[in-house]
C-alpha cells in the first residue's frame, strides 16, 4: 500500500515539480538554441573571413597592376625623351615619378592585409621598382637632357629592357598569386554561405519544433490557469470584489489562486476605508495648499466647507463664527447639489440659544451632535426641523487656544458615525484655525508697519518744525545782532574787529544754509507745499547724476503715497550716487487703475538687492505698509531697476470683510 503523504508535503512536491519541469524544458531549449546559433555563428564568421581575404587580394592585384603600368609608362617616357627630345615627355616623366611613391605605398598596404608572405613579396617588388628608377631611369633621363649620345648608348646596351622584363615577371607572378588567393577565398566564401544556409535552416526548424513543444507545455500547465485568472482579474478590475478563483491547479499556479482569493478578500474589506482615507487626504492637501498660499479666509472657509461636505458625505456643511453678542454668523457654507438648497440658515445669522449644538460647542469647547429636532424651541432648532435635518454634528474652531467658532455638518437621512466623524472633522478644523491665525498675523503686521511708518513721518515733521521754529530762528537772530554790532558798535578805525565780526556773520549764514538743507531732507517743504511733481523735479535738479524725469500724475495724491514715492526716489538717487557709478538715471511715474507705478532705472554696475542695506529695507517696509510692492532688478553689470506699485486706496486687512475673528472675549456659561 502506498503510504499517505501529508497534504502540506504534497503541495510542496507539486510546487517543486512544476518549477523543475520548467527549468528542465528551458535548459534543454537553451542548450539546443545556443548550439544551433554557435554553428550558425561559425559559418557566418567563415563567410566573412573568406570574403575579406578575397577582397584584400583583389585590392592588392589592382595595386600591382597600376604600379606595373606606371613603371612601363616611365620607361616609355624616358625613351620618347631620348628619341624626340620633346619637352612634353619630360613633364610626363616628372608627374609619373611623383606619383610612384603613392602607388608603391598602396601596393604594400593592400598586400599587408592579405598575409605576411604577400606583404614581403610586395616589398620586394617595390624595392626592385625603386632600384630600377634610381639606378637606370633617372640617370637615363638626366643624360637625355644633358648628353643625348650617352643616353642613346645606354639604350643600345639593353640593360633597361632586361631589368624591365624582370620587373614584369615579378609583377605577373605576384598578380597570378593574388588571383589564386582571391579564387580560393571566393570558393571558401561560397562553401561558408552554403554551410550557413543549411545551419540556419536546421536551426530554424529545430527552434520551431522546440517552440511548438514549449508552447504546448506552457498552455497546459500555465496559460490555461492564467487565462482563467485573467478573466477573474477582469471582473475585479471592474469593481466586482465577489469574484473568486478555483484552487485546483498544481504548484505555483495553485498557490497563486489561493493568494489571489486572499487578496480579493482583503481588498473587499479595505476598499471603503482606503477610498475614505484617500478622499480625506486629498481634501486636506487642497485646503492646506490654500492656507499656505495665503488666500483670504473667506476662500478658505468656503473651500473647507465644500471639502468636509464631500468627504463626510454630508448634505450641508457650514463654518460659523461666534460673535461678541452671543450670536453665530456663517462665514462659509456648502450645499450638496443633489438636495434642496437651504444654506445658509436664517440668513446666516442666529442667536446662540441653550440646547443647541452651537451652544454646546461654545461652552464645552468640545465636539457635539444633536439628532432630534422635533421638540426644538430655539430659532436654529425650529429651522432645522422645518428643512428636514435629522442630525447635526459640530466641532469647535480654536484660535490661539480659545474658541473662535465651529464647523457644522447636517444630515437629512442617515446619522454620521459617532466618534469617527468628529475625529475626521478635527483635522479640517485645525486648518481653519491656522488660516485665521495667519490672516490675523498678516493683518497685525500690516497695521504695525503702517503705524511705524506714520510715527516716523510724524517724527520727521516734528524735527523739521522744531528746527525751523527753534534753531533756525535763533541763528537768524544771532546773525542780525552781529550785523547790528558791526555797523553801530565798532569804531571806524577798528578794521580788524569789523572783519572778524563779518566773518562770524558769514559762518552763521553757512551754518544756517546747512541746517536748512538738513531740514529739507527730513520733510521737504516743496513736497508739502506744492506736491509730488515739483518735489521730484527738485530732486532731479540737485542730483549729481543726470536724471530724466517723466510723470503723468496730475494734482495731489494722498500724503502717505506722496511721501513714499518721494523717499523712494530720493533713496534710489542716493544709492546711484554712492554705489552705482552710473551716467544717467531715468525716473517714470504713472498712475493706472488707481495704482501709482514708479520705475527708477540707472545704467550703473548693478548688484543691488533689498537685503543689502537699511535704506532699501526701509523703503520696502514703507511701500508694503501701504499695501504696495517693491522689486529690485539689478544684474551685475546691467544697471539697477527699482519697480514700485502703491494702491491709492488704503491696504485693506484680509480680515476686514467679516472673515476675521472678533475679539476673543470671555463668555458666561450657557446651559444645555
């Protein structure tokens, strides 16, 4: 009797058997294919080598023939020169003689590619040609030009014909050898081609047989089970998580079927949870992006209300702010387009009454929910019952640790899952609090900047007024007293004393001029008296660097705008004089769409930036305190451009339109 094997052992044996069979079949196919391709490669290599030898032999044959013809041409040209004495033969001889080294080099190079014996043979032919040229043809040609009788004597001896015949024999022997080598190589190439064709045919037939066998085997043990798995996976891809595979296949395929069914079960369990998490994370990411980019709180509130409504599958959602008069005001809301539009409730403003979700969130500072409005007596409760709201869930919004408002969701049918809903709302609530805190910080920063700039301007005005009413008047009085003393108290003969007093008066006048110049730099009288355009013209006239000024601003602007533009131009011209080494400055001032645009450009050396000195930093603070912007473009060697935009209306706080938190005041406890 065959012993009974444990089921676990049998599964392992099946799994190993399938793996071994696949490895064995693949190994046999690999060996046969490698052998066939090796034979084919050897045949192709032989074909290539034979063709190469034949081609090289033909090249050497052509080179030898050309060299032989050139030598016979040189001999004929030298004889023609002796017989006819025509200068044309001399020119032909010189041209062919110049071409001889190249022909010899071609022969040696072509022969070297055949084999070493042919290379040595070609070298001997080249040496014999060179010797014939050097020892016979050149002396014969020289004699033909200088001593024709001696040249004819050399011809009559017949030495040249003998040596030329020997050269001819050498060349013919070499050429016959190359023809033979070429013929043998061509025959070898034909044989190699025939062998390659036969090998390729046998390899192709064997490969087809092996492929057919392997395909049949794969179809039986793998493809059919995998095709069934693909059909099941297609149903899974369409969202059908009820499909399952029969766990009947052996080896790894059976294991795959079991794991596949386990995976489908896990997907069925976690699908809803993953979808919920993905939607929630996407919504949080979108809201966080809005908060990070610094958009207005109103936009953040509407976006959060919409995202919370989608993620929590609510019918309505809203964000409310607790007012100081114990009322709630809607600052952001969303309606599901599939249900009747009822938001915001009570025109977006209702009293906070005992027994409501808003009252509970405010007093406990914790999430709260209510699901029965049939007996409600509060205004918001009566409204909720009238529109068919079944459940309301609220979560407090905190700013700086204190309750600012709440986020609410309404459900018309099913009650949201207790606990889980509040936890998921909390992450959105934190983003709302962050957006409010950021907006409040930006508002406080703008207000602080505006106060600092206003205080600085007021200090400048006070210093200028004190200088004008105090020090300047005293200096003028002192100068007048000295002038009176000079004219009335100094005797006519005291010339030296008179000169000293006159010098003191002159020095006082210089001090007074310097003090007036300082006073003008603090708050120029021309700016307060005549406006921006004359003040800028005065700056341009007093600038050491030529300034081209263009302005189309007509009439007076707000004092804060005129002061900001004036000091921006003044600071820019000062920087040009000190650092830019420019030859010209262009200042353009225009007003478009209730915005003043100032452009200052010089042709200096560039390299300036807003963090490079206190002057530009101060200008940046002054401009941004007015809700404007300043940009400095200063590439090295490309000059400097300062671009300023200032709105004529005061910069409005991002919290000024009802989106901000009211003052966080203490509230009495409101009972449920």
